[in-house]
C-alpha cells in the first residue's frame, strides 16, 4: 500500500528554502488524508543540520541526499534510490528550476506521472488530485493519474500553495541517502561562481512584493519602490523589461521566464501586465496596480487600479503607511 | 559538433482555445506557432554554427502532422534538416510520454547537444528536458542564459540564488536555454525559400523503436475536469485624484484587508 507523501526539501546557503517548510506542511496534509506520513528528501547546503527541524512543520522523516549547493539534478541518483525504497503515493516538488529538474529526472528514471505546476493538491479516496491553471491561466484543469499508473505521482507545487504550520515542536527522524556513484548527472559541475548585486532578495519568501516595470524608468525609480517594499516588510520584483534594461537583477524578474510568485500582496508600478508577466503573479491574493495608462492590461486583473504618476503616488503611499504604522 | 533543437508547436499566445470531448486541447482549431521559448534555443544553436562552435543543426518535434509547419518555420531561420515524430498513439501525450519519445528519437539522431527551450507556453511544467536526460543517461545543463562549447564540453551560465554560476559537462549533453541568450532572428525571404528544399523526415513510433503498448495510451495522467477560472470581483479604480489623496485611499484599501 503506497500512502506516504514525499517532498523535496531545498536548502541553500545553509538554510531551508521557504518551499521546504511549505511542502513539509503540504505533505503532512496529504498524508493525513492518505493514511501515511510525510517524508522529506533534503538537498543543498545546511540540509544535514536543518533536516530534523522540518518536523516542526509536519515531516516525520527526512532523507538527506547531499549537503552542498550544486544543481539539484546531480542528486537524482540518491533521490531515485530513496523514492524507489519508499511506498509513496505522491512526491511534492517546488516549482523552482532546481525542483523541476530533480522532479523531471525522477519522472524519466522511474516512469512516473507528472503534474503541475499546481495551485492545489489533495488526496481524494486514496488518489492524488491536482488543480492547475493552464494556457496562460485561461483554463483551470483538475487532473489525476490514470488507473494503475506507477507511484508516486510527481507534483510540482507553486509557492504559497501550502502555508507552513508554525509552532510545532516535532523533530523529524533523519537518515542519510544512499550515495549512488557513477550517475551521469554528476558529470555536470559548477566550474565558476560569481556573486551578484548584494540587494538580491529571495522573492519566494516575500509575503509582499512591490514590482516595477518599464514605467519605473531606471534605478532611481526602483529606489522609490524599495522604500515602499521596506515599509511593507516586502521585497522588490520586476518585469522582464526592467531586468533587461539592467535596472535590477534577473533574480528579481517575475514572469514566464523569471520567478512564479504568489504573495499575499502584489503591487505593480509602471507594469503594463503583459501575459508573460501575468503568468508569474496571477495567483497573488491581492493585486494593486499603479500606472499612468488608464487602459493597461494589468487593469483587467488587478483588484485595485490606481491611474496616476507612480513617481508621486509611490512616495506618498510610503509616507502614508509609515505614518499609520507610527514610524517617523 | 551536431545540435538537435527540440521544438514544440503550441497555440498562439492569446488565441481562442477549444477543448475536445475528452478535455484535451483541440489543437486543430487554433492558430499554431513555434513555442516562443523554443525560438531562443533555435537562436542559440544557430549562433553556435555562426561562430564555428557547431557544424549542423537538426530540428526535432513530436506532434500531429501539422507540426511540420513549425519545423519548416524553424528551417527558414537556419539549420539543416528536421524530423517529425508523429503517430496516432501520441495524441494527448503527457510529459512522461513526450520524454520517452524524444529520448528514443534522440538516441537515433545521436547529437552532441540536445537543446530545448526552458518551458512551453501551453504546459509550463519544464519537466521534459530533465526526463529526457534521465532516460538517455546524460548530464543536464538547464536554464542557460548563455551556452558555450569547446574542447568536448558544453558550459552554461545559470542564475544562482546570489549571482550566477558557469556549469560544465562533457558532451553529449541535454541543455536548455532561457530568453536571455539573445533575441531570435527573423526568417529572411531567402531562408523561407531555402527551407522548402531542406529535408524533413516523418518518423513513426516504430521508426524509433518505441512500442506503442509501453506508452499506456500516451499518458500516465488524465484531466478529469476543465473549467474557466473563478470570477474575480470587478477591479476597483482610483483616478483623477491628487497623489496624496490616491495614497490615502490605497492605504485605506490595504488596511481594510488587514494588509497593513
């Protein structure tokens, strides 16, 4: 009987990614419905030391695949061995480049059904069921594995699909994954590393994102957005146009070829809302747009649309929020 | 040094889409294009030829017969020849089945680099490249903002959490590139004429040695429901007011939703 729920727990730069906490809780939720337990497959630097603490978010057991920052797919041999040894119904993977690559290797190595990126996953009558926005968000589809499909089902999960359980005191049992030598994936090696702009924040972890586009005009404009993000306790993001212009690091690009984000609040300033950007933020809970153009496409899917000059409105809003929060 | 670029024909961005009775996209009813992100892979391959880093470019696609149009369009941009894998058993193929088929076709073509776009416009799972690499037992170099080849190895420049890395693997490899590799070229009139004479082969599952029976009907997944997105409440608008007034009203709106 396959009823455990596996999840990929990404670590980097010594600590767990927010996705690891979200998926630990998500896996525990699915496991409660399937009658199994949540089991993490952890990789990246900090995995050994941080694995047990995933128990506080729902994991019962964590297998550490490796404790260094390198392309996740290079852990595929150990991951496949751990998946093969499990009796799991599903494997939840973060919809990040590394999460996708490792999930993809498992699909190819073990002939597994693949879903996602999904905005919801659940277990219904012992079967995995997922919900996905496809075709640029124009259709919502529900999908399941075919009868008799191999397990586990591999499910790519969007950020903020699950909310990490807090306040738990559990400790996950930690084991070390089998080191599988000779995997072809290991032939890919990092030969050079370069540090970028120190201001690069992790968009996956932000509950509030203030994003700027072409209309922001340059680095000075982004300084205004940074002030607003700071007073809201959030991070700055950007459209591809702003990243291509060199005003901001590519790590902060949101959209089809950047990050897919799902913050509680997204504020877009000087962003027209082209489909390529929309697919990266359309699942944000609240969308506020500030744009000089009263007919920009973002007006069609924003919850609140402010027509006006961002160079005046953004600083005024920063000031107003700071005043209400009782700051200087 | 031979490159095979895998391309997918997808419905045009923003095109009106229809579904068949079994909830699959009706691909015959919509305007079809080369998946826009695949065009960056094509561009990267052609740049490697231009710079002398590669000798030949072949395009590979899996799809219905009309996907040959996408291959002709790619050939008009440049490159040498193309292969379409088409088979009735592949209608509705999922990512797993697509990877099985592409991997088998690539085994036959045996390129030094199998190159793909980073995602497809209509599915966005980005799982096919890694699954193909796994099936072929090759390293994967993914999400390259740049691809370079020399001395029997390929390297990509890839964003990291705090900057970027160069990642290298010995050939042969499977690689994917992002839209940062440079804007795709347009097909010239001369290129369009030349494309008509370039070889385009059609292969069946039998030709690539895949038994249709092992494909389980082309998918390990099935769509059980398909519907329009939930209706959102209409957009509230603030306009024709001074910046300070607009800021106050936005702050009120945020406060009412406990966002500040």
